[in-house]
C-alpha cells in the first residue's frame, strides 16, 4: 500500500457514462489482478475505490461507470490533471499452477479486474475462456480486451452482439457442452454473482468473485464495507477492502 | 531513526506520550493496518477499536453514508470479544512501539465490570470507557446521557482498574456535556476523550433507505471544539480533543481550546499521511513561537487560562 500523486495520461469516454482512464504508474509495489485503487476526489470527504483493469510499467488503467457524485466528478477530470491515489489495496484472484483451464466471467463494468487477469494469464501462457456479457452491444467494450490467444464468449441482453441473454445462462450452457473448468473467476452485478453461486455449487467448480461495496476508508480501518462470510457453521462480517475484495463464492452469504 | 525533537512529548495525566497525536477508537482498525504509512514514534497512543465481553457481530449494511464534509457510520462495535482479542489481536498490537489504550463497552454495568476485570490483568497503558454506545444502557437510559449513572459506572470501573489510567469517552448528544464530564471526573476518570460522533441520519433516495448513525469528519469539528472549550473551564483532568481533525491547524485549535492531546479519527480515511502532517505542523508552530513544549499552549485560547493569567498579574 502506497500513497502517490499520479497523472491522468489518457481519459476516454467509451459511451455515455462509461469511461476508460489511464494514470501514470508511480507505484513501486507489485500489483495483482483483483486489487483496487482508492482515489481522492476533489470536494468529497471519502476516497472512491476502483478495480485495477490494466497495469504495465508506465501506466494503470481503470474502467468506470458514472453512478454517483464521486464518479461524476472523476468523469469530468482531464488528461494532465494530478490525482491522489492510495493502492494497491485488497487481495487478488487466486492462482495455482495446477489450474490449467480458467473460466473468467465479467458482467458489465464488473469486467474491469478480469481484463487485468486475462493479461496475466496470456503472459503465463495459460488456457482460459473469457465470458463477457452486457446489456447491449455498445456496452460491451471488446476493444478493451487484451490481445492474445484465448477463447471468448459474448452475450448481450438484447441479442445485439454474441449470444442473446444473460452471460451466466450462457455459462451454464457451455458447462453442459464442455464440462467443468478448473476454476471460475468473476466480477459483475450482484444478481449475476448470486446465480454464479448456484452454478458453482451445482457443478462443484471452485469459484472466486470480486465483490463491490461502499467503502469509507478502503484500508481496513473502519469496518464499513463488510459482507457476511461463512465460518464453519456460523458467519461473520468480513471487510471487503481487507479480507477481500476477492472471496470464494461459496463462503458468501448474499443479502 | 528516532525523533530528535522532544518538544511534542507531553504528559497527559499519568500517560507520558511521544506526541499529542492519538489514534482514536474505531477509525484505526486494529492498529496495524497502516504500518507502512505511520511512523508510530510520532503518535502518542493508539486507542483500540471498542472491545466487549462477548463477540459482537456488528450492524447490518448499510453501515456508511457520506455527507457534506463528513461520514455517518453505523458499525455497531463489531469485535471478536475480549477473550479472542487478548489471544489473537493484543499480542500483535503490543509489538507496536507506542502506548496502547483499550476501549471497552457493553450493554450493561455487570458486563462492563466483568470485562474490566479481565482486561486490567493485561499489560496495557490505559482503558477508555466508551459510555456513548447507544446500546450501553441502565434501564432505558443511555449511560452517556445521565450524569448520575455516568458517575456510578465510572466509579465502579475505576475501583477495578486501580492505577491504570482511565479515560472516559463522552458523547456530544446531550444537553450539557460539561455536566457529564464533571460526573466522570468525580467518579474517578483520569482523562476525558471528547467527542464521540454526533447522532445523524442520511437518506438513500435510490435504495429508499434511512441510515441512522454517528456523524464524524470536518462537519463536526466546531461542535467538538466547543465541547472541549466549555469542558476545559470546568474540569481539572486532562482532555483528549477529538472530532473532525483533518489538519495540523485543526489539532492546534483543539489544543488551544484546552486539549492536552488530540485524537485523529475519520480524517485518516482520506489522508493516510495525516499524522505526519499534524506532527510537522505542531513542530513548526513550536519553533516559530519559541515555545519549550507543546504543553505551553494547552488552553491558551480558553478564557479559563486568560483569567488565570490575569490573576497572576
């Protein structure tokens, strides 16, 4: 965890309310897929957390959608401006060399941490399939996908690109066709993650998901961002920012 | 590298602190999360997250609501209970080179006393009795809102803690905080911590939910400052000034109002370097004003001090 002043190198409006932003990588820590940054927003008391979607020596990329005041202000920043950023924060997607076949699943802007994960798997030369769904074609940011040799399966709710329907239903179909991968890693809306939770149990596939929540500190200090996590036959509140944001899906009690 | 400047060392009651900067309860995790950012030699003490006799799960979501210049929280004192705290967390915190003060609370007096018995057996530098917890009641009255109950409870707890410094954390959600402060002092409190959060609600229009909790952040600084100012005039025990401190200047104001030390709370959420900033600011202030020690300015802007100085003349 470091605190750095970084420069906005590039900011692109992808479509209405959706942005891709690249900031200078002034961090000396190693950064892993699943981790996030906490960005200071002018005029707001609390920082805002963003999944890291891309990393190289010179820059870090984030993908965001305007949801509230913080993302609105961030969307109005310009290239060249300086941001105050804390990171990298949180844990990361699990990785074991014995896993030879990954399924990565991204729904909407929940794809962000998986873009980074894709790149890592490509570099490690590991076989994987990316499932990527969105409401409609223009919200499916295929141009952000890292180049490499891997399978892609797309879906849109309205059928304007790829399969028609929820990406999770397409996943179910593919599991029936092809059998189980070694592991599933996913990010997306709660409804998608809940459905994935059922599939993971049904097909007995170990699955890990990136969880989003409102945060106050992002550093494990306040216990504001907790979710219910199973512990033996009980449960306890765990911090999304510290013990997460990546959790094993069958440990999560959804509310 | 040690801290060369000794001017920021200050004695608060019996506590000899490296600096007047204290990490307040509930906003500094278990004390170790920020180990990469914090030079522990620059802080006077860490007050832990409140511990209760038994494990408290804490409140359901939503726990956090941001407001203009502040944040409302409703965490609900989530903690593993004293037994697990002593076994798993305390040994890690004790490795930190600073004073460790344990914040305690409960739902009734019996629980508090039992907890106090257990925690005083540990090697700790102080105990902070958090009477402002809304669940800590005697009958239907929240302890922090009743001077007589406050007096009785502080007295009972002090009997058990003996020589260990006892801090009492006061709530601003009362008619007259000085009345409660006097009761705590009379009951045997060694130090007062003030203020806790200010009761507030936030409204989530999207989810159609009300978030009820305690407001902290810069929005409450003038409230905390007033409480310290008014209380300093009436009590003779030291005060730790807490509430909305986000700069060295804020810290200075609390000290000038009468605080011997200041507590950093939610200000650290957005600025993990806040401790350094406050430290440098106070160090600078002392140099510029040719002061021997930070204690020379405690209460300097308070009428009480002015009056004393007048009498001397």
